[in-house]
C-alpha cells in the first residue's frame, strides 16, 4: 500500500469557470450519496468559500472539510477529512485549465499521514466521482 497522492483527471465540455462552478456550487448534485455519513438522508453539499465543506442531511450538516483556496478562474483546494479525524486531514486540490474540448480537470488528493495506507485505499474512487461530475456538467 502507498501514501502517494491519488490523481484523477477528466475533460469536460465547459470553460474553466463553468467547470469550477459545476465542481463546487453544484457538488451536491453529482456527489455519490453512498459517500456520505447517512446516504438515505443526503440532500446536498454546502461549501463556504471561506470556511467549511459539509454534506447536508435534512436539517443536519456533517462537516468533512475546509476550503483553503477558492479561485473560480482555475483552482479549488480544501482540507479533507471524510471518514477520518480532522487532525489527520488530507488535501484535495482541483485545477481547471483550458483544453481543446473545454476544460481539463485535474484532482490530486494528497497529504496522507503515515499509518493511513488502509484509509487511502477507500479514496481510490475519485475517477468514478469525476465521471459523475462530467456527466453533470455536460
């Protein structure tokens, strides 16, 4: 097992800014409910550009991240602690760049502390999530 960053990429038929909005403001529309603390009650994801990232379950929010960088022209970065303690937060960095077909979206999930190899294995699904995202923004 490894602690190397997990990298996933996809091209979407949108400008970098449109791709950014689809990834951030519309995350709750393409995120897989099975990847939340309570799938049956999942209603969306709330992202504060200056603060927390949380899955929304009715009237409750489960915070699992904090925005570090919010640049609608091309970069979104957040601390990430879904299914692990906040003090072992990893980093999710997503870049949006122009491509002939629209925008290239490159996601890097890094910062895995020693001893989290098994936990890291649970996050190898980013390619599948990016497929859901691409279908949403297409």
